[in-house]
C-alpha cells in the first residue's frame, strides 16, 4: 500500500513539474513585457520580437483584444496618455504664443517697446509651463503605470 501511495505522489509531482514547465514555455512564447529606452521610448517584447508601443499605444492594442480585464486597464492607460498629450500640446501652444507676444514687444535693437505686452508674454509662457508640469507629466506617469499593470494582467489572464 505504501509503495502505491509513494508512486502516486511521485506521479502527481511529475505532472505538476511538467505543467509548470508548459506554463513557462507559454509565458516565454506568448507573454509580453515592456522595455523603456531613453532614445527609442517604450517598446513591447513578445517572444523574440520587439516593437514600439506606438502613438497612444496603438501598435500594441491588438495584444489585449482577447483579455477582457486587461483590455479595460489598457483603455484607461490610453485615456490618460491622450490627456497627457493634449495637456502637453496646450502647454506648447501657450509657450509659443507667449514667445510670439514677447518678440512683438521688442524692437529690432533688442529694446522692449511695450512692457505690458512683454510681461503678458512671460506670464503666458510661465503659466503654460506650469500647466504642462502640473497636468501632462503626472498623467504621463500614471499612464505608464497603468500600461504596465495592463501588461501584467494580460499575462496573468493568458496563463489561466
């Protein structure tokens, strides 16, 4: 009886090890992870292939189609990324408008001809920079965190 029990336990252990090995092979083949490089930005790695996440993460969107929970998380990351982009563009437009206002208040010799206009331009540039730092940067960081969470959830759903 004890030989049979020992054999039974060994079979269960072997089956468990084989199942774990199959899971690792599936994770290596189908799992994705993110890699961030200063010059190239964020890339997604799947198996041996690497590709950019794309503008608003569009290049990797198909990877989340079959995973409902991860797809919801991914959509939230995309939304935050779009808000960050919009706030950054508004900030950039404000900085450019302030710069144009500043240059129109300066004559060809470099003297300020209209101090009121010059100060308004400085105010617009400063406000735009603050907007970008206060809105765009935090939303971008939150978007990156949500994307990483969505990738983790996708890999988790894939393994179930």
